[in-house]
């Protein structure tokens, strides 16, 4: 079975394994396959059977191709699906499908995610040109401090996301950075600033900082090389935590002082529980 996740498309060029601009995509064997190319073409035309799952119901849209050839699974915004559970309403539709296209937010792999975490990380390691820039940046950080704390400042889309619930002014980040200084009073901390906004060093005069490169993949994987990460709730920083086994603190309550016990390394369990923060 070849699987394709629609939402990943714009990021595929950053990784050797998923770069669909290349003619051939190889995975562990010498056999060249063009599965992702084929799936991308299928999405452009209404020829695949589509199964939309919402409110505990599966709505089918008939396509030209039979379901054993290809199936397009779509999740509603509040629904979830465990792809390791073949009895899930959506997964039942694609048991024998050669190609499966996933679309939606809350897909989970409760058993296989942690089991295959090393392979997931290997496949989703950025291309060498990005790693080179990341290594250069992290060398600067290591020269300026003993502990590197990555600060993920997400302000652009968070102004409107959830009515701005997790949009924080810089003053909030200053407060959390001071909390970190208290946690390591005898260590020289360097803060790596990663943001979707163009920030300057003179906005952090009270801290020892290094600005990230400002490139989406380089910033993400630079965070994964820090000793600690903190920022507004986001799967961006959560992925960095998972990939680099880095303790992460999500700022859910802006007035709460950070404790060491608040930092967690993201695994499948934390990704599943991530949505619980919206209930707090």
C-alpha cells in the first residue's frame, strides 16, 4: 500500500525521500517508484472514490477507479482516525486499496508511531544543504552559551487563530525567558529566537540571544538541536521536540511560572494529548 498525506505536499521538497520534483523516489530498495507522482495526479481529477468521515458517519463519493485501486480518506475538522486500527470507519474502506490518500488533521498511529520513530526521523531528515546551515547556526549558539533554549515565537497567524488565544506579545516571551534564567542560575544560557516575524537582536537587549536563519525548515530543525524549547502551543515546536528528543514547554497559561517538571519530550502520547490544551 502506498500512502500520501495531502497536507504535506508543500514541505516535500525539503526532504530527499519526499521530493516529488525528482523523477524517482527510492525507499530502502533499489526499485524506483513514482507512487507520489501518481497520487498527486489522481488528486487533480474526480476519479478516486472519496470517503468523508464526520459525526460518526462515512459519506462516499463514487469515483471512476474501484476502491481496491485507490481510496481518498477525508476527516472532518473535529474527527480523528487511528490508522493502526483497521476497524476504524475510515480504515475499513481502504483495507485492500493499493493507493491511499489521507486528508485531514487528526490522523493517529497509536501503535506504530513510537515503534517506528527512528525510521520516521531518518526519512524526514532535511536535505544536506539545510543541515549545513543548521550546523553553522548551532555552532554559533554553542560558542555563546552552555545551554541553548529555543524560543518559538509564533505571531503571524496566531493573531486570529482561536481568536488570538495563543498570540503573545514579546513581553510574555521575555517573562518566560527570565523563568529559564532562574532554572539555570549558574549556567550561561543562549536563547535561539525562531519566529514567523522579522525580529532584531535589539528587541532582546536583556538576554543573550542568537537569531535563527528565518528559513522554515532550518528553524524547525535548529530547534530540534536545542537543549530546551519553549513557545506557544504548536505542532511546529512539538515536531522539533520529537525529532531531537528535546524537552518542550508550551505556553498555555501566560502567567504561570515555568518549572523543570513542565518540560516534556513529545512522543505519540503527547501528540494525541496535544488537542487537550484547547479544552483548558
